C-alpha cells in the first residue's frame, strides 16, 4: 500500500489515497502504522476518500494512534490541501473537504519551490452547548455553555503542588470545533505534568466521548502558548482544531484577542474569530510533506517499510 507521511507543525499523520486504494480496517491500520518503533510512526492515519457530494473535492477520514476515530483534524486537513494540489489533482483556489465534523473550506498558497506551503482553513463556527460537546458537568443544564466554569481540581486529580507549580486556574471552557476540546489556563505550560493529568481529563466521566485537553499560558492579549494532550494519541506537537478552541475560549473569557498567535511545541498558528454568533474560526498554518513510501500489509507480524 502506498502512503505519504505529512505533518502540520509536527502533528504527523500517514495519508492514504482512498480514491485509488481500498482501505480495510482503517482503525487497525492506524494502530499499526502509527507505531513509532514497528510502523511508519505518526499521530494517526488519514484516508483521503472520494467526496460523497461530487461538488466537493475529497472526504477526510481520520483515525488516532490508538485506532479511535476523530471527527476533525485541523493540521491534517491542511495537509490534504497540499496533497491534492501538489499532485495536480486540482488547482482550484478554494477546496471543499468533507469531514465527520462538517464541510471545511480551504485556501492555499505556494512557497518558493512552487509547492503548497501554507493553508487557510475555514473551521466553521464553534459549538458551545455542553450537550453538543458532549459533556455532563455537575449542576449544569445540558444546553448551557461552560465558559470559565469553575471546577474542583480534585476531580482531575490535580493536587495543590501541581496547581501552584504550574499556576493552573481552576476554570475550564468547553468548545467543539467538530471535535471536543477543554481549555484550561495556567501560568507556565512547561510545568504542567501533561503525561499524568492529560489522560485523566481525556477519559473523565464528564466527557462521554473523551476530549482533547489544552493548557494555555496567556501572554499579551494577541499571543498564547499551548500544550495539548490529544484524545487517542497523547501529547502532540500541535493541534489545529485545539488552537481554534483556544482562540474561542480566550475571546469569550476576555483573556485573548483576535487575531491570535498560538505557539505550540511544533510552531505557530494564526487564528481569527470575531466572537459573533455563527461566525467561523479561521486558521492559517503550514503543511509539510516528509516522504512517500510503500508498506507491506501481508501477515499479522510482518511489516516492511520501503521509503
């Protein structure tokens, strides 16, 4: 099976052209190829399928490293634009990509090498109602919004030492960008014990479909630093849809402004959101191809990589 390894700010995926290759058991395949010791190595698998509506350009199916499905991937969808344009599949200035989180509109620009290097994505309007995240917070009505909602740190196994060491604020904001996100502010993202608290929050009973977790260090109103525990993949170098959720949370919470520069471990994304009901969040960032290859799938134990 042919594949392409691509990444957005280090958030890397194995891409398979589902228009020409039949992908069986994509969940199991994602687990195999994502293994960084015995596979290609990635945060997950993305299949580029034919669109369900022929007016659109492609359909994205995204799977996390643990094989679970994801509704949307902001970094991955930018790479799809690069894949389609760089391979001459389309040169349309506006691309329409179907996802399980809804239709996304993309614009792109070329670098000095003539290949796509930057993609802007209309990520659509955020969803804020708790029952659509989905989340079941104690004492909150299902249709209510959680913006700077006070939580008990013990619910997330956050002890006093952790709270004070990272300057974690015991308030959270819930945002869906087609996939679920929880945003928590802190004073020092480097001091957050992400490997310990990330999985606790991701799988907490409040979030029946699990959730992407973001700790945010707010600098001046136009910039933030973010670390992410991604649902189904763990710590990642970047999360595009998560950065959009951070922008929404910051504008609504009054601790950030638009446009916003979000600096993640893998680099920086540019975000814009007016704060108006029904307005789309716009995300701009890079897309990078690493290499093409071929993987032998025959047999359960055999896996040969041919770059």
